């Protein structure tokens, strides 16, 4: 099975790939199928994380200690719960959209929208993770440590989920 990360034709001078990157001999339909398949693989990874977080947050409300949370902690909990539900919805939306537009000749629109939904879902998931870190840190250590920890986590996620990939993309589009 060929490695999907390898370019179709190797050249000594790396040329920037056009937005609609197509492999040599690959039809438009095959490219769209491959792109949608790659999006689904990404969504499977992200979906597992959002499901675990959502389950944790749902279970938390039914623990004995939850009745003693502060108003701030309750509000952070509820925001995190809603954000994780929204992230799950965005990450599952491409599958629902696929079912509705299946065999309608709309794969190009599906790939474009699914990509945007995936990015939006991961963004919302980042906020949900940060909110969950804020909640747990506040319960364990108080406001100051909670805000510092949450800020550090948000920066960490922002770097690895956005800044690093954007930097790699920018470097790959420059001429050698």
C-alpha cells in the first residue's frame, strides 16, 4: 500500500503544492475520495478524545462532591460540558452530511465543508479541554493556580494544534 504522505513525483526542487493537490494519474473523483477518507481518519482520533471528555463531564455532575462546587466552578463545568457537546457535534457532522448528500455529486462540497467542520470541532474541543482543566485545577488548587495552569494548557494546545502546523505549511509553500 503506498504511503499517502509521499508525493507522487519526487523532484530535486520542491515546488509548492497547489490547494487542490492531485497525485499523478489521480482523477478528481479519486482525489476527493482520498481527501474525505483522510478527514474521516482525523475525525476518528479527535472524536475519541471528545467522547472521553464528554463522558467524564457527564459523570462528574452525579458525584457526591459536585453538590459542593462554587458558582464559578458550576459555570465553568456547564460551559465545558456545552463546549464538549458542541465539539462532538461538529466532529460528527461530516458523517451526517455525507449521508444526506450521498450520491448527489456533491463530494467536492462535502470535502470542503467537512474540513471546515473538523477544524471548528478541534477548536471548540480545545476550549472544552481548557475549561475542564480550569474546573479541575480550581477545585484542587484554587483560582490562581487554575488560571495559570489553564493558560499554559491553552498555549500548549494552541502551539501544537495550530501554530506548528501553520508554520510547517508556511515553510512548505516557500521556494527552496
